[in-house]
C-alpha cells in the first residue's frame, strides 16, 4: 500500500476557488443544491409579495355592480304633408340621421351622454354628488347605430337606478334641445312673418282705398261691364237691322195703299166710329136723292138745291166729326181712305201695326244707344282704376301666397323635431346585475397565478444560467 506524505501532498495541484462576482453572474452548477435555500427563500418572498396585496384587495375592496343600457337610432327619415284649403300643400321631410358623412348622430349622443350637465342632473335626481355617481362608460358599436353605456353602483338596485337616472336626464336634455331648436326657428321666422303680414295689410288697404274712390270692387266687375258693353253693341246692331227691315216693310205698305201710316191709323179710327158711319150712310142716301133730283129737275130747281144743301150739310157734319175723332186738319181728312173695307182694311191694320212696331224698335234702339254711350263713359272712367286694381290684386295674391306659405312652413317645421336631433329609442333598459363587476375574483386569482408562474420561470432560468452561458461562451476548437 502506498501512502502519500505531506511533502507529496503539497506537490498535488490545488483546485482554484471561484470569484464571488463570477458566481453571482454565472451561477452554480446544475447539481449544486447548496443554492436551493436561497432560491426557496426568494420564491417564498416573491409569492408573498404577489399574493399578500392580492388577497388583501379581494378581502377589503368594496363590491361594485355594473348596469348596462343600450340605445338605438332608427336609420330611416320621416316625412309629413298637409293640405291647406285654398292655399295649397305643405310638406316637410327629415333626412335620415345617417344620410350625411359630416355629422355622426351616435358620436353626438355619446358626447351628450357624458356631458357635465347630464351627469349633474342625474346625480341631482338621485340626491348624491357627481363624484359619488361617477362617469358613465360609453361604447359605440361599429357599423351600427347602437350606443351602450354602463353605470356602477354599490348594489344591483343602485346601479340600475343610476342607469335610469342618467337615461331620464339624457332624454330630458334631448327634448329640451329639440324644443329650443323649434323655438329658435319660430323666433327667426316671426320677423319674416311680420313683414309678410304687413305687406298683405298694406296691399289690402290700397285695394280698399281704390274701391272707395272709384266704386270698382274688383277686376271681375270691370270685365263684366266690358262684356255687357260688347253684348250691347251686338244687340244694337241686331236691333238696327230689325228697324231697317220694319221701315222697308212700312214704306212698301204705304206705297201700296197710297197713304202713310198716320192716315191709315186715322182712317181705321174714324171708320170705327158708329156716328161717322151713320153720317156716311146718310150722305149716301142724300147723294142718291140729289142724283134723282138732278135727273128730274134743272140745277136751279128748288128740290135740287134742297137735296144739294142737305148733302153738303151732312158732309160738313161728317167732316167736323172726322176732325173731332181723328184730331187731323180738314186737308188731311180729305186724303183719308173712304172705303176701308175687306182686304184693304186688313192692309191698313197691317200698316198701322208695323208702324207701331217700327216706332217701338226705333225707341228701343235709341234707348240702347244711350245706354251704350253711358256704358262707354263708365268704362273709360273705370279703365285706369281697373288696371291699377289688377296690379294690386296680383300683388295681394302674391303677398298672400308668400305669407300663407311661410305660415305653412312654420307650422310644418314644428312637426319636424328630429331634424337636428334624430330619434333615439331605448333598445335595452338599464339592467339589474346579478353579480358584482368589481372586484373580479377570477381575474385577480388568474393574475396572481400568472405572476407566480412568471416568478418561478425566472427562478428556473436563474438556476440554469451557468449551463446556458457556458454553452454560449465556449469557442469551438479548430481542426
């Protein structure tokens, strides 16, 4: 057995000690279990630092419940139309809320939901401060018209009540904005309506003044007078043709009978008198007696003279009666027809009748001509007034139409309350949460487990860092 002495032992090579700094950086070998207490202590300390605050948060954090609400904006437009009697039709049309790319109604309502006055009004309705109420979490759904917002509370009922309060404050504010818009539009149109009303009143006053001074009530009245005047002219021409026809007929009868219509009338009147007819019979008898005496005696015989005297006396008496009955002078009486019997009497009657018709037609023509002259004078007097009246009535119609149209637009715009602030409806009422939203135990535990795993992975990498670094730093040998 060979033994080694001390001298020999001093000759053996000694294992060099590693540096502290190098051990810190490079670590120990994989089988160096002396490092385990340090790694275990580090793991326990790290787990304590991870789980102690997490468990403390879960134990002490108050429960918070979240109520969700969904709103929707219908995408279609709205139209309204109404008929105004005697004026026309008024229409209004509200474009779709999403028709313009310049303005997004969902973004507008999102901003309005988070506005300070909305949150303040909701907090005031609940009797709490704004800080206690908190701000709503608002989310828009892309490519839709949906708006979601959430409100938190210490209990499910409180969270739901806060959602309802914010919803009521939002709708109240939207209604107030719509009412203010309508009021602003109405106020802006009031001045224009006042001007239109004044224009209508002034034109109406001018028309009334013209009616008072001229006596012309309307242009239709002047047109009626003009039509009547033209009709009267045509009637006069027709009547004048009738007068010419009757005058020719009377002239033909006078030529045929050899006496005028006046003599014919007197003849008929005279021979209608029974006393005159009796005298004519007596004259005829006396004429026969005179003829008989002339045939028996000479012209100076007393019987002849007595018969002639009796005849002359009877003729004189008949002449005086004729003058008395007809009112004509003796010379005219001598030209009368002394035998108006049979067909001649009928012709005399026809002559008298036609003369009467002629006189009536001539009188009618004269009357119509006088009316024509008066009518022409009236038309000449009313012509300037009619022209001015026509202009005024046209101006009045235009002013009245503009005024009525403005009123119709104002009234129809009142129904268009969704023009600037489109219709919004509650798609989902504020929900009543079944479980608290915060603290979320599952997320907290998952986060703790993830942190613990990451710490353990880090410690594992620290345990094997010597082997990893040695492989990376060792240079390959050259052949």
